C-alpha cells in the first residue's frame, strides 16, 4: 500500500530549495512572516493538493512564504485550515506534511486560545507542554505507517523539552514574558466552549483551549519533526472576549512580543 501520508514537494516549491523550520501562524499572527528576508510568496490556492476552503478564516491570509528569518531557511504558513471548515484531521495537517516534504525538521506552531487556568490573563503567551485531543479525529487514522510500518506514533514528549528550554532562555534574554508551560486542549469548534465544558477541561488538566494545532503536531511527530508550540491567550474561555474580532485585536496587540520571541527562538535553534 503506498504511503499517502508523506508528501512530495511540488516542483514549484522544490525549486525554492530546502527549508529548515516551518512556522504555522495562527489567528492574527500572520504578520511575523512579513519580516522574512528574500521572500517568495505562494497562495495556498496555487499549491497542488492543498485543501481548498470556500474562503479563508478572517485573520488567516491563506498563503505561505519561503525565505530567511532568524538565520534559518523557513517556510511560514500565514493561516491554516481547520476541522470546523469541514476538513478531516489529515487534511488539516497538510501544511505540516508539505513542510516536511520541503525539508523542515522543526515545527514552530502558534495559535490563539482561550484561557482556562485561572492564573492566565488575556495577552499571556503560553509555552505548550502537552495537549489533549478532544477533536474526535486524528490525522493518522487509516495510515499504515511509513512504508507500511508502524503508525503508532509516540507523543509522550510531543512538545520537545529541549526546544522548550530554548524558548524559555530566549524569553528571558529578550525580555518577553512567557508562561513556562501549559496544556492545550483541542476541540473541533467552531462554537466556543460552554461554561460546563470549561469546567470539565479544567478538571482534565487543560490550561488553554482552541480549535487547531493538535492534528498538525501529531502529523509532525509522525514524520519525525521536532515541535515547539506557543499559545496566545486572547480571551477567557466561556468568559470575556468571545468574538473573533476581539481575538484578532488581542493578537494584533501581542504581535510585537510574539515576533520578538519567535526571532529569539529561531536564532537559538541548532
């Protein structure tokens, strides 16, 4: 059975040369890619096989940028697709699968999230230490594994402790406040969580909640990539800020801090 999970880079992207790091930029965080040097911009619509949404989610530009950032060759996805748009988890993971085909060995994934832990405040940056998959799907379903091998991907240290140590050092040295660890709960959306669901998630040990990231991280680990995840708390779950416009505004205000931190991290990656 052919391996339909691992992709090959289309000739138009392969011609750009290999990349080292992939960045997936969540709601309102796409501006980081504007700092990429010698950029090549490609619309998702022009990439063969890229899942097509009827329209991009507001705050997601729907394009990738290849170039240099923080001394690394990167591919940055300005926006993502989501399960709530009608896609499977495997389709949602397409950008990660594509990035791996382009040579990326490290994934820096960001998202806008609701804060569950009572100590979190709107605007906090949280270093993801683990996740809980409550999306009802997994990108590895139906995949026999690489070349028919083992699909049972280990996720015990999905968000690598070595990369988290680098992120914490980068935060200290760049003066960006970073919550040292948090568990991300991934739900299908697009409705926000009820108060009862937030109480349940808190009991389960979740600190932040969102509608993305989990399929991307599972796919990255299945393909042997290292993963670092950052959540921006844009609202209190089931509380204030329950509109997408407010999520985008909080992201805009935090963009400079996220930009500073991401650059500091990239400079420190081996």
